[in-house]
C-alpha cells in the first residue's frame, strides 16, 4: 500500500473509532469497547510506524535522487563543456579549411591572370623588338654624329684659342719692335701711331674673321641642340632614360658638353677673359635646348658682366630672377615663383667643388613655371 492509501485508511479507522465511541451508551460494552479501541489504536500505531518508516525510506530515496540529480547535473555540465570545446574546434577547423580553399582559389586565379599578363607583355615585346632595334640603331647614328660634331667644335675652339694667343703675342711684339725702330730712327710718336694703326687694322680684320668662325660655331651649336632634342624625343618615345631635369656639377656629362659649346661675339677680347671666371654648375628643370639657349644668353656682353658681378659680390644661396638680373634688378621669388614674370629662369650664387676637388664659386639656374 502506498503512503496515501495508509493515510486514508488511518482516517477511516479514526472515523470508525469516533462512531463506536458515539454508539456506546451502556456500561455492558465498556470492556469490549475498550478492547476494540485498543485494537484500532494498535492498528493506527502500526500504520503510523509504517508511515514513518516509509517516510524515512522516501526521504532517503529523495536524497539519493537529489544526489543522483546533482551528479547528473555535473556530468551534464562536463558534457556541455566538452561539446562546446569540440564544437569550437570543429568550427575553427572548418573555417581554416574554407580559408585555405579560398586562398588556393585566389592564388590559382592570380597565377592565371599573371601568366596571361606575362604572355601579353612578351607578345607585345616581340612585336615591338624590330621597331625598337631600328630606333636604337638610328639613335646610335645620331649620337655618333653628335660626338663627331663636338670633336670638330673642340678642335675649332682650340684653334681659335691658339690664334687669339698668337695674335696678342704678335701685337705686343710688333708694338715693342715698332717703338724700338722708331726710337732708333728718330721717328715721331705720330708716325709710330700711324704704323701701329695699320698693324691694328690688320689684326682687326683677323678678329673679324675669327668672329665669322664664331658665328659658324654658333650655327653648329644650334644644329647640335636640334640633334640632342631629337635624341631626347626618341628616347622618350622608346620609354628609355632621358636627360635628367636636375643637373649638378660632376654628375651628368652632357651638361659639361654643353658648357664647352661656347662662342664669342665681336667683343672677343672681353669674352675670352670673362669665360675663365664664369662657372655654370647646375640647370634645374630645364631641357637641353633651354640649357643651350641659357648659355648663349649668359654670354651676351651685358648679361655676362651682370652675371659675373653676381658671382663676385652677390648674396650666396639666394635665388633671383635672371631676367631681372639682366636688367640690373634683384627680384626675389615668392613661394618658388617669380612674382613678376611667372615663367622664367632663376639664378643664384653657389659654392661647389670642381672636378679637381677645389672649392669654386659659380652660378646655378632653375626653370620655374607659372602655377596653374
């Protein structure tokens, strides 16, 4: 019987005892009533003890169930933790595998594109090779012509220098000899001056011939400039190296070559003495043609004098407008721009070491353009 049934039976027995007690009215049944009451009381006691025992058993079972439930809870937590760890490991492994697949796919795709690009470049190079070889051949021929012209110009410069030196020595010797002869023969100073004037006219004619040769050199310089410009244009079309926009002393040889291509005007005496003083050590942001034109402009007598004065006594490492210097004005640039002309050439006095490592003073030029 279950605990609930025992409790119900106890309730029934108690009700029966109440009924018996209510039905007893005579003293004759007092003993029997007592016995019945005792019997019922014993039954109630036994049932109560059974209920207590069953209750104790139930309590022990309940404790066992609670202990088992706690143990199951701990086991469940361990299983849950293990499941979460394994789930994370599985997710990481799957994620890594997916990333590797994506990387492999991207690498294959990139490699295929790279191979296609390389093949395209090789095909274009194969198509352009004959044309490029022809252009390189033409460039070599033009460079050879340029070297020959520079060689001829150098020879003419040396010839002019020798002739000028010889003329000066001859003039000094003739003047000295004429004065000695005049003193020995007793000629007057006027007669000596007339004879010297005749000699001077002869030398003046020779100087005019030298000026004609200088004009010829100028024409050859212009031709050389055109050849160099054509070479620069061809190099830019080929995508190869071009002359640098910024030049410094001792770096590119082409600037020294242009510096050697000089000519003299009718005032050859002054130019000869001045060229030994003036040094052009740099030309920034300028093309070869602009460098040639700059040197030609600098060698004009007035410009040459002003440039020499800037080298001799001007402020060091300060830029000035070259056009302003030629006009006797010192115009300083603002924000690397000429405030008056916009597009012009700046010049400054600078210190440098020559090819022998000796300190010298010279001029540096820079081409500036008007900001858009």
